[in-house]
């Protein structure tokens, strides 16, 4: 069976973009078609300035929301990255295979370090090396397929390069993974800046719908969404990104098509109202399950403990083999 690995970083509250763009597909498709691991990559949250208590709280919330979204621990493996030592163990070996030039060419490092330098600050070394940790996340499990968005494709390519290089130098150890771009995943943009992705790390709350937002909060955010000049409702992502974003959200929530939905509206107000109600209805069952899971913390603890145990059992033999291949003596 194909093995899938995907992770989500607890650097902020999960958003509608996370759900429609990735998590819903994990629950509805991926866990049923493959041997799937879904990980809260809490180690990655340490690459920037952070509050330890917040990271711990958001990690737990993210794991609970993954379960609330429909991930079934009987079908897939759900766990916290830091609970499986093999991620960090393998990351150091891969740092010994990667090059400085590869790391500095990573788009996200270049962008984030440039922004920090403009503010007169500096970046942590872990921001430079975290793509290697991401490669370790993937390679430790013999992953065949990594569902990713366009902004993460470069990191999967690095994982492929490191797997090939390691296998050539030290003997075949790792499966060479491939990036998968899910066809049905929606790309949800910020409601106040429809040229930017709705990211959970953003500070601009009015443009972001969080999965745990109250229904009335959702309605207010959608009704205040930025649209475009003109009066007719048309699907034109290039020239009218605001309206296009609303149509794409509505389509994702109702299994419709943005182009066809556009023809059903003669005003922005009606489109916003229907989009807001569609989002509220999509989030309603998820929020109900989240409340039930929060009332049963022992169950969530057990899922994460069992998931880490399964993940550890999958990763350890391969990571131990990598240690031996590189010349390290067994313990």
C-alpha cells in the first residue's frame, strides 16, 4: 500500500484554508486509500521566536482538530513529531548529506531571513536547517507520497535529492518520495488581502476564518471580505481576486464549481451571505466533534500515545539502518 506522510505546523490556530486546502482531503480521501501518517510538526514551530506554553497549547489543539475533522486512528496514524525521536535523529544524519548552498537557496529561508534583516534582527540557525528536518520527517517512514501545496514543493524536492544522494553514497536506505498536488484541494485566500494565502501564522485576524470561530464571527468576517471594482459577479482570479476567492470558498463548501456559481448571483451581498452560511455549516460538525474531544482528554492522550508508538516502530528500523550505513556503531 502507498505510504503517505503529511504534517501541520502549530504556529497558529488552524484556519478554513488549512481545512479546505488539506485536512478535509486527508480525512475524506487519503486515510482510506493509503497507509497514512498525519503529524503535528511541533519541532518546526521552534524555528522562530515563540512562547513555549503557546506551542504546547496549539499542538494539542491542532491534534484535536485533526481528529475532529474525521481522521480515524483505526485507519491512520496521528501523533506529535516531538514524541518520535527518530525525526531528530535522522535530521542530523541528513544535515551531513545536505550542503550549505542547498539550504540557502530555499525560498522560505530567503524570504523570512530578508524580512528579519530589514527589521534589524537575526534568524535562528534552525530556520536555515529546518528543510532537512522536514526531509527527515518524510524519509524516516519510507514515504511514497507527500501531499503538498505549491509553496512546499521545493522542500519535497530536497527530500528527494537527499534520499538519492544518501542511497548513492552509503547504500540503498531510503524510498525516494514524490510530491502530490491534490486535484480537489482548495486554495483559500485572505478575505482582506485576496492576493495572499489565508495563513495561520498571519496576524491579520479579520481576513482569516479560524476553525473554532463562532458562527457569528464567521459571518462578520465573510460579509466584510474585500471584493473588487465592478458590480457583476464573475469568476476572474487574475483581475478580480476578491470575488474569485469568495466563489472558490463557496464552491469548496458546497461541492460546486466557481464558474457556474458566479452565474447564480447578481450582487456581492448575496454571494457573501451564501458563502458565510456555507462556511458556518461546514464548520458546525467539526466544532461539535472538537467540543466532544475536549471533554474527553484521556481519549486524545491515548490516540497520540498510540500513534507515536506506531510511528516509532515504523521509523526506527530505517533510521537505525541509516546510522549503520554512515559508519556509526550500533548501541
